[in-house]
C-alpha cells in the first residue's frame, strides 16, 4: 500500500476529512420510500449462485452481482471501464472510514485519478467468498439506484446519492456467475446493504429474502413492506415462525481484525429430526464455542447444506432408514444418498420423502424441510438427498445452503435480532416468483 508523501501538511488533511464527513452525513435518499427491492435469479450454470441487478454511477449503468449473506459491503470490479461523474473517495480519517472498521489507507497514487487510483482514501478488503480470494481496494461512494416496486416489472427507482462500497479488481470476479462484476453483501455489517439502505432511506433494518429456483425470479425486499404474493395472498408476520439471530463472537471473514465479531447470520439449531424422530448428534458441535467454532449459519453462496462429518453421517443414516422401501441409485457426487427418481412419488412440496426438521431452541420453532428443499434431481434421473459432507473440523458445523432456502420467505430483522421463516411457500400454493411489491 502506498505511503503518505513526506511533508503533507496535517492541516490540509484535516480540512479534507471535515469536508468528507459532511458529505457522508448528508447522504439521505432523494425519494422517500418505505422499501426498495433487489430482483434475484439463480445462475443455472455450474455456479448455482444467486444473482441480483441494480443501477449505479452517473449516468446510471445496470450491473449484476452475486448475493451473499456474508461480506462487509458491496464490492464491484472498478478496473473494467468504471465511468461516473459522481464517485467520491472516502478519506482515511473520516467517520465513514472509521465506521467501516478499515485498517488501511491508500495515501497516494501517481496515475490519473480513477476509482482505483486516489489519494488519501480509506482501504477495504473486498473478498470473493466463493473462491476465498481477497484483495485490497479503495472504499468510495457513488450513486446507487434500486427499484421501489416489483411486478409486473421493476418500477420507479429510489436513489442513494452516496452509497459506500469497495473497489474490487477484475481477477477477483473469477468464479462468480457470468455477467456479474462483484458481490452484494446482505450481512449485518454497518455498510452491507441492509443497514446502509436503512440509514439512507430511513426505514427499518430489516429485509426479506425469497430465493428462487433456477428459471424463476426471487426478491430481496429491504424495509417495511407487506409480503404480498400474486394473486392476492399476503403472508402476515403472524404466520412466520421467529427464532433469535445469534452473533458469533469471532469473525468468519477471510480478512478480519482480532476481536471482530462475525457479520454472518447464525441461528440456534439444537437438534435435527428426520420423519419426526430425533437424530443422535454431538450437541457440542451445534453450539458456537469461544473460538467461534461450531454452530449453524445461513449461506447463499453454499449451493447445498453442508454438515460436519458426524452430523452428515447421522442425518444420512436416519434418512436412509426411513426410506428403506425406495429403490436406490448410485451416489452422484457430491451427494451420498440417491434414489431412482422414477420411484419417488411427488407432492405439492416436492418429492414424497421424509421431512427434515431443524429444531431451533425450543421444539415449538422448527424449520421443517420438505422434498422440494431437501432433494436434488440429477441429470441422470437420480434424486439425491441434498446435503454435503463438510469434513471433520469445519469452522461452522451446519451451513444452511441456498437450495434449502428456496421458495421459503426468510425475514432477517436486525432491529429485533431475529429470523422469521415461512417454511415452504409451495404449501400455500405460491412461490418466490409470485412476490410482488407496490
Ligand atoms: C495525488 O497527489 C499528488 C501530489 O499532490 C499528485 O501529484 C497526484 O496527481 C495525486 N493523485 C491523484 C490520483 O489525484
Ligand atoms: C407484525 O407486524 C405488525 C405491523 O407492522 C406489528 O405491529 C406486530 O408487532 C408484528 N408482529 C410480530 C409478531 O412481529
Ligand atoms: C463432540 O464434539 C466435540 C467437538 O468437536 C469433541 O471434542 C467431542 O469429543 C465430541 N464428543 C463425542 C462423544 O464424540
């Protein structure tokens, strides 16, 4: 990282910081709104990532990014033709820089000014949570525009004039879905989308995530909005089941500072049942220990649910015992337990297989997983239990992956620190593709 040029007058630095603090503070959204929306699609190709689109810069350009429940903020590739008249650096000593917990400062750059070449600019560590590659990059702000309505088409845009994000590089986008140029973080971090949008538009720190299956459209709704589905079904908050969101005391990010908490979303799974019967598990693995190891988190970049080896074996064995009558097929990697798809019946909520219940705290709050979210159809016609072995000593024992969350409405309420979940919307004869707003 570049160093402060010798002889830089301290007074001029301070002056810049004061100016920029004003700029950061005056960043209210231009149009009052109670909710903004990100459309979501699933990359049907190998990555299986969930992709969203929004507009950024001046003039506005459409961009796509991978959605991630982890991460510190939005990062986009600033190397590839970033053109905008409204980007501004976040100076090193500024309030926004401190709030972003930056420990780096890009003091000087000798090339022509551009988003990735600026003097006295707060530094971040954009990370690719798919490939686990991180780099350093400038923290800057620019205009961000998101739709305020959804269905039949994304509607009028709400504009955040100075949305803070980090500049990534072209190489950092390797491993991301084609057409995407970064990752949009939905984490609990100060400058991830939920908290930054809430501060900009003055709505609640709350978002609902409704992930679609491949070929359909889903949505992330930030703020205060009814959960309305076509043609006239509203999912009230009374019909969601709530469980506390837990904070892992140790950061799970690629780059972090000692003492940092994790920005990811953990929930208190205390047991797992298959067909209503408790699976014998080592309870120690389900708790988060002082080193931040263990527990259960949600991840949109894990395509399937990942279980620590002993949990994976116990769940797979229990599921196999409950389905002894269904003809098997040879395992299809990365899965261990597969069936002849033509011999499995079907229901409104997917293949007719035993339920898997994630018991959350008390027995009253169970996330019941049906066939549509537990089973994966493979190209060869096999139907496999969609859980993956995460090895003997993973950082987190249970990672609830994207497939298990699809067509479930999940409300992440950061103010009340709780997760609301609907279980499968297919039961209510709707799905994420039918979500509408406005
Ligand atoms: C940074 O400051 C130096 C010294 O004032 C100047 O020569 C250089 O052009 C500046 N760089 C940028 C990117 O503004
Ligand atoms: C549901 O939403 C209503 C209106 O926003 C609110 O008054 C009520 O407290 C909420 N109930 C729960 C269980 O969150
Ligand atoms: C349960 O898991 C913990 C943490 O990995 C381990 O130390 C302990 O030996 C395990 N207990 C049993 C009975 O396997």
